[in-house]
C-alpha cells in the first residue's frame, strides 16, 4: 500500500522512489502495532508549551529560513549610551520577530514546520496566535513533507503566499514510548508516507526495518515491471535444461562453456536444498526429471521439503530481480575469466643485520 501510494505514473509505466516511504523506528509496544501513516511522522516535539497540541484542517507553512534575528556576515559593534537606547534596540528586535509571525498568520498558516531555528520571542508570538510550530526539521523530511502535504518549501518569508501552504487533516503531538513525536496525517493524495515501526526491543525494531526495506524493494520492482516468475529454483532448472540441449548443437569448446554455464545455474536449487537440510542430489534429480516432462514451474518448496508447482504454492519472484541476478553473476564470472595473471604478495624477508664479530652469537650486544 505504501509503494502504490507514492508511485508516479509516467508514459512508460510507473516510477517508484523508495526514499518517499519514510521508515520511523520507536522501540516499545508490539511489532503488530507497526502501522502505515498517510502522511509524515517527525521525531520532534512542539517548540512551545503554550502552542496547541492538535490542529485540525491544518494549513502548513514549510520554511527553510530561520525565524530569528540573523547575525551579520561581518563584525559589527553598536555603542549604546543610555538605557533608552538599549530599550529601543530590544524593542526593534521584538518588532522584527513580530512582523515575521504576522506574515505567517496573514498567509493563513496555522502550522509552521521550520528547517532552521525559531527564536524564543517568535515562539511566544506564535503561541498567542495559536500556531503550532516545530523547528530543526531535517532537509530530507522537509522534502517528504512537501510531497505529502502538497506545500512548497519557502526560503524567504516575504515570498510566502496562501498557495504555498500544504494541507493535512490533523497535525498532532503524541507521546510514543518515552518520546514525543509530531504526526502530520490525513494528507490529500500524499506522495510521501511513513511506516512507524514498533517492537519490544531495539534489536527487534532494527530487524523489522531491514525486513520492511526488502519488502518495499520487491514491491517496487513489481510495480515498475509487473512481471513475475516462479521461485524455488524453477527458472534456473528450466534454463539449465534448455542450455544443455543447445550445447549439443555446438561444436568444439563452445559446447563445454555452455554446459558449464548450465551447471552453474543449477547451483541455485542445490543451495536451496542444502539450506533446507535436504539431499541436493536427490532434489536436483527430481527437478530435472519433472522439467523434462514439461513441468515448467516445478521447484523446491523449502517449508515441507517437497518439489511442487511453485506458482500454485504462490512462491514467486520479480522478473527484474532474476534478470539482474543472472546478468551480474555473468559479468562477474566474465571479468574473472579475463584475468591473465595474478600477482601474489609473498612474505617480506627480514633484511640482513650488520656482520657479527668473532665469538658473537645472535642476540648479543
């Protein structure tokens, strides 16, 4: 579901960027509590306690500029001679920050997600206007937020308009485990989503993340090239059979090369049998016999240790992955065969020491 959500249709098919699926880990609860969020989850909390913890029908401003008074690029010194001048100076800073927040409010934003820092005074003004704000959001998360909410990342507050705002049904701070996280949910047609992984321990969560990444890659391959093959070593056994038949039509050494390639393909079902604790010779013999009879999708079902139709057993693989595996293995073998010579580094010989005097033995000084 996550991959289909972020898939983009092109004239030649579908294109999927796995990076558009954000995976957020948080130990605690059970792994069955892992869920897909139609939006983005930020491992950040709201910057000010006076801000609302939940905003519905959120209009989100994505800012790549700081909401604070920036220091000048050159060294400057201000001489203040009286308390009135100091007060005027501080008042001017306050007015500048207030003007920034007024611009945000005028654009209609009630949620601010800022890539940079937010001044304490700016936080105070936003809290008074009931604007929810999060600061120090990572650049990669900002890009995902733009895809999810439909908003535009603004680098200058003067350029902020209502058209630049993103939308989400709910923006809410929730406590997950021991930490607080910000959820941006209910986005319209989000092109970036989040999978929030839960688990009893850090190790379980890390293992779940690896498994989810592998699953996402498999689904992406199927979406981009919707063609599948049976698994269980069935394609390799069938290709090996056809190559052996083809080898018999070739003269000379070419025949041996094709036969060796066919035998190399049969290593896949052999390895599957060994890993399942079965006799690889018996399994390979049975596979060859069935493929000779025309059972194209006969392969090894490792769960029960039997050879059966892999399509009926619903053991399938993406065609694109299988093609890449065979192509990469062939290129690696070809590269090794092209090596003319190997230079092996021998052990370094100890350089001879100074000549020993009469009566000296090794080790004497």
